[in-house]
């Protein structure tokens, strides 16, 4: 199972002062040395955390892979096609939201979404769609012809001790895999709730940010990544 570390909130701290530290490019190096399989950043249209300079430098310097999260907006899609990261994860974006609050609305996404998928795919970028873990969303993603989906784990994360949100996630993962989609998962995953998700056999990639960056304030970033890696491995070991 791949662990991609989302370093947006390293940039959030920097942007709080509009200065040059902490630098997400340096953070990426530490994450990689601590065992991250990839680095994820979200270049938001409002540039509230990650800046164009960050994505350019990350694309040029990281040794693992870059997963660029972006909205289906022509401006950001243009940047992505030029930088050609390994993977682009299309996400919905609303300016007033604190974080990405739900999966993509694939039915209302229309031409904008199709154009984004088309441009990114033509640039040789692996496209993943961030969707809610519902049968409809999985079917709609399949119909759009992408190779991968990232299942939104937000509802699970908010109610992770309840059986229902977990079953919803596990069922969506099984359905997506059966339809030939690669299955990723993320949003709101923490040191407390990650193990059951890591134990869902169809899930091959996790994207985790806020919890790792939060812990890094106390433990350092390398230790925070290693601790998360160990929990992901613990979840995976349950499959044996
Ligand atoms: N996956 C996607 C598509 C996201 O938009 C985010 C948040 O940027 C994450 C994963 C990571 O969420 P968190 O920061 O809560 O771990």
C-alpha cells in the first residue's frame, strides 16, 4: 500500500506570515527519507497554501512521485499539463470551504470535468477522481474512463467507531475494483482511525496530510511519517 503525504499545511503555516518558512519543498525531502511513497499537494485556485513556485520546485526535485490535487479549472489544469506530475487528482473546490468537503459531483461536472480529464490524460498524467463512496459515484467515475478513484473518507473519519460509514467505504472500494478502477482513499485520516482503512484489501493508496503535519509539530516530520507508515503496515498485516 502506498502512503502519499499531503504537505499543504506546511505551506499553510508559511502563508500565515507570507514568509519563506517552513518550506514545503524541504518538507517533501524529509517525508521521502521517512518512507513516503509520494508527495501530494493541492494547488487551490485561491492559492491559500501551496503556491505555483512550490509545485514547480516539487515537480523538479522530488524523488518519489507527485500527486497534484486540482479543480477542473482551465487555469490550474494548464499548469498541471505543463508540469506533468505522475498523477492528478481532480477535486471539487468551493472558495468558502475550510477543506474539500465532499466528492466531485460527476453528473453536474459536465464538459469542464470531461475537458480536464481529457487534457490531463493527453499529457500522459494518471487521472484520479475524488468521489464520495457511493455506488452512483463509482459508476459515474467508471463511465468517465479514468484509471483511478480516490474515495472520500471524511464521513468515515467523523464517525469511525460506527459500522455504517466503514461498510460504505469498503463496499465502494470493492465495487470500484471490480469495475477495473484503482482505489485510493483519503481525507480526515488520523493515527486513531487509519488502521481499518489500511486493511481494506482493494485500497492501494492513502493520501494523508493534516494529521501528519499536526503531529510533526511535536515529534518532527520524519517521526510523524514513520509513525503513520507503521500504522498503515499494521492495517495491511491484518490481511494476511
Ligand atoms: N485527499 C484529498 C483529495 C484531499 O483534498 C485532501 C485534503 O487536501 C486529502 C486527501 C488529505 O486530507 P487530510 O489533510 O485531512 O489528511
